[in-house]
C-alpha cells in the first residue's frame, strides 16, 4: 500500500456539476439537489491511475466513497495523485475564491478519502464496486479480472470503463456466479466535468446490479443511460462513424478540414468540428476502435463504417496523434 502525499501543495479544477433524473423518469426536474441519490456502495476500487481512472476516483471521493486507486507502479500512482490534487485545487479555488484555508480544507478532506496502492488483491479485499479503467487491451483486462475474481468478496460488482470492447468478452473469464454482477460503466473525459455515464448491460447482468450502478451514477451527480452490449455502445457507435466520414471527405478532397469543422459547428450547432474532436480524442484511439470493429464485426465491416483510412493510418504511424502529441489534423505546437 502506498501512503498518501504528506503535503498538499497550495494552488488547485472546475467543480463537478449537476445530476440528472433517473433513467426512464417521467419528470423533467433536473435540479441536482432533488435528483441526487444515496449511493449503494461504500468502498470503491478503481484500477488504472491515468486520466480516466484518477477522474473516477476523484468524483467517487467527492461523493463520500472510500476509494482505492490502484496501478502497477509507484510512478503511475504519483501521476494519478498529481492529477487529482490539481483538479481538486481548481475546484476548491472556484468554490472558495476568497478563502485559502477553506480551499485547503476542502482539498484535504476529499483527498483523504483516497488510498493509493500497487497491490490489487489487497485493494479489492473489501470493495463493494470495482471500476477498471486501464489500457484498451482485452487480454490485460481479462488477466486482472481473473485475478480479482478469486479474492474479491462475493457481493463485489465488477465493471469496466472500456469504450469499445465487448463487456461479455471481458468478463468471460470470471465465474458463472460473478457474471451476474458485471457490467460496463463508461465515463467520459474529463470525468469531473462530463455528466454522462453509459451503463452497459451484457446478457448476464442482473437487475439488481443495474439498479445499483444507476444509483451510484446519480450519487456522483452523473446522468446514466443504458445500452446493450453492442459495438461502441451509444456514443461511440454514432460518433466514430461520423468522424470517419469526415476523414473520408477530406481524403476525397471534398472540403478542407477547417471548412468541415466550421460547417458542423455553425450548421449543426456542434461545439467542436469532427477534426477538432478527432485531435482531442486521439487519432490512435479512433484507429484502435475502428480496427477492432473491422476485425470483429462482419456487419460493420460490410457496411463500410469501420473501413480503414490511409490518412488516419499514416498520421498515427508518424506519431501525429492529436492534442496529446502536439499535432494531428491541426498543429498544437506552442509558440515561442
């Protein structure tokens, strides 16, 4: 078990906002104070201290859960700690703009609810909920859940934050009794600000598991939607083909990237154009998703929506991955 940072620096994200009405609710009331629920979980274990995992750990702690954030190395844990502290400080500064003592108290209070560990078995030994948020590699995910299935309490619910891999395939390695308490729990980046969570039901997910996950999302101030275990779930199933079609338009020379982005922002009211969004999401991530669809789903391959793009492949192979690498369809190099 790794100890928390002994000192919390003094500087700090934007406050997590809002909760929406329960799925299928007939009310239009979206006042968070009226719709936020009590969580059915006390102890939450998150695997993966990257941006997604750290964000999930943070919002869970902000909703009064005891959190374990787990990764394979102290270096990964340190990065997760740094991200959470910076995020909490920004929230605190906005929440208490005139009082540094209150900012520090707020940050310390939330941060104290998170423990950090490189020991998976220990971290899950008393968990009510496990959220896996590691690399999109099904073999690594299966290895983790095989390991956890043997040591986690029987009541522990297993979930994956995968954005593209089949939930049933990920959890095919756990015991038959455990499969009823598995599901997808897909958060969106940045977790502290994005309200949506997709709850993905496989053909083994039972009603009690779904209901508990719905209540958990509402307790976090999130808006849960549900989807069957279908490729891309809801958002990516619609969004990725849209982005890929934009690339194909550019490849054909139909219009420039800038004009396509402008058209979709001003003509369709989108906050970002498809190429701006591609760069933000990461071109390697989009390529990973479409390659997986192309290889695994004959119906998507036949429809053409998952067909490879030479332009996308060339950009990824040259290391131009978007915002995170400094260049994608646009350049993000800092001016001297």
